[in-house]
C-alpha cells in the first residue's frame, strides 16, 4: 500500500485516527483471510476426505445428540418369510440314453528320442 506523505496531516490526533482506521481494516481483512482459509480446508476435505463418513446436515447441531430427549422406541422388526427353493445342478448335462457310447483307448508312444 503506497502512502502519499505529502497528503498526511500534521495533527497527531488525525494521524492516530488514520492509524486506527487502518488497523480496523487490517483486522477485517485478517478475519476474511481466516474465513477463506477455513473454506479452502473444508473444500479440500470434501474432495480428498473420506467418503464413508456421514456429514451432518447444516441445520443440525451436535449438542442435540446428547440432549435430554428420551430415546425413541424402535418399531418392531417385521418378519419376512423366504420360501425354500432348489438349485439346478451345475456342470455338464448327461448324454441322452439313446445315443451309443464307445470307449476308445489311444496308446501314446514313448518319445525318448526327443
């Protein structure tokens, strides 16, 4: 920030007032920087953070988790009946009985000369 020294007042009280104004601006800028850094941290966590964690809704407060509310009764579990079934056999189906079956034995030569 460039300050024109020719335009500065000679009165010490006026100089103090200007310094106080600059200090207030600097505080507001510093607060804005901290807010933006926090926003960047949250965005990085959103992008690179763990996905399995559930995030609380913005309107929920953490304190209500431990409040004096009575625990709600859970509804009774409904029982569901699953009917049994048989699985089909896996693998090759057997050949039909009307086809002839021949057993052929192939003799393999000794290949010692290889």
